[in-house]
């Protein structure tokens, strides 16, 4: 009998067509692209949790892709419910993908155990899990002219025309980082992508 380790990859965003292409939803966009890259099944709403899920196997892992449908500020509720459902042993098996207003657009940083940095979705996850000891891929959305004064309004706007031209490359880069994490571990991915 083969024992599979569950890896939980969570993309953060807000549900609904209204928010689909907004900056705050880049976590959803990365997971959609990752699912397409690896021919995962379509996302389906979990029967017991407010989250869209797609699952598939790699050689020694079962990978669960999750897009919380609780709205950003309550993302932790969905993640906590998935921990119970999949009996995930600890937070080392969790990677959160989300936007980061403190990183320039197109940049990316992989981290483990860092604070929320003011990101409400990450803050919710830390509160619900009782720890910040999980992996994160932070995808930069800060515009060229610096951090906007009204961050809450900015993150709910759609990407600009100039940003859209480079957006796909940014998303694919994040997908490649996820591949490296699954294949070789997060330390290797940090060494490779945090430059």
C-alpha cells in the first residue's frame, strides 16, 4: 500500500466574476494556470467547505489545489476546514499563493514562517491555524510609481493594459516555482527564485 502525502496549494482571491481579473485575485490566476499546465480536473465546490478544489496525484504526493470562496478576509476558515478534511499533518505541507502590494509588479518572493505583512487573507489563515509556519509565494502587484495611497481600492481594480502584457509571464513563473517546491522542496525554490 502506498502512502501519499497531501500537499495543499492555496490561491487567495475573491469569488465571483466581478473580481475575477483584479489584482487581489492573482492567487486564483496562478492556481488556474497550474491546474491547466498539469491537466488537473476542473475545480469543484467542496461539499462541506466554502472552497473550490481540484485534486490529482504526483509520484509520491496527492496535490490539492484550493481556491477559498469565503472572500479574502475570511480565507482562514476555508483553509482550516481543508486541514480537517484531508488530515494534513502540519503546515509544512501548505503553500499559500497571494498578491503582495510591497513587491513590485512581476517580482516574486518565496518565504516560510513570515508574518502577514498586512495581507488580510494571510492574516486570517494565521489566526485560524494558530501559526504562520507555512510556505508562501508572494506575487508582486505594486505599480511602477510605488505603493498607492488607497491600497484597499487598488487591489480590487483590474490589471492595467501595460501590466496585462507581462501578467502571463509572472503567472507562469509562479507556476514554475510551485513545480520546484513539489519536486525539490521549498528551500531549493527559495534559492532559485529569491534573487
